[in-house]
C-alpha cells in the first residue's frame, strides 16, 4: 500500500525557468533515492504537487515542505492510502501551465490561507495531472519542466 499526498503552496520567491529545471532535477534525484513518484505543476508562483510512496517517507517530505522558507500557505488537497502509484514512471514530472488550465478558485484571495479546496477543484487538479502523465510519460531519462503555455501538445 502506498501513500499519496497532494498539496498546493505559494512560492515566496520568483523561480526562473532555469531554477525550475534545477528544482526538478534535484527533486528527481531525491525522490528516486526514497522511491517516491509524483507530479509537480507550477503556475504564476503556485505549486501543485502530488507525491506517492511509503507513508513515513511522504509524511517526512510534507514536514520538510511545511518548514521550507520557499513555500507559504501549504494547503493539503488530499492525503490518502493508495493501492498503486498513479505516476509510477515519474520520480518527478514537472509542468508549467497557464492560469486557464487550473481551477479559478485557487487564485482567489485567501483561498489557500483558509486551507480549503473544494472537491471540484481537487478533481480538476487530479484530472490535469493524470492527463499530463498520459501525454508525457517517460520511463527514466531526463525530466525537466515542460512549459505547457509554449508547447501544449508536446509528447
């Protein structure tokens, strides 16, 4: 049985494309070492990330994220036991997307501060990540941020 965590956070600093790629490479290495899989979406300073793996490992990563000064308003979308990995081929799939691809409510003032995400927004995020996974699944190889605003149909 695996554990799955999805959260949203606000970045406390601007991340350039180069910094996002370095973040993706670093996350990929760390996740591979801990047998963690997942997907990360970036949009206008928001991060939406799903992580999958051993429960103790996922809880440890969550504790680090919550203390990381690069994040604020860490909001749990879901944290569940899962019979299988949804992102088995990704130690970290990473995408930058335009605002129009995400639920509008997550950009509303104080939504993340209140730490409440509606079930509809949760489903929207899950579908988006799953669609990216199906379209961009890569077994191994270099994983970097795919800018969906520039290349929405790349595979």
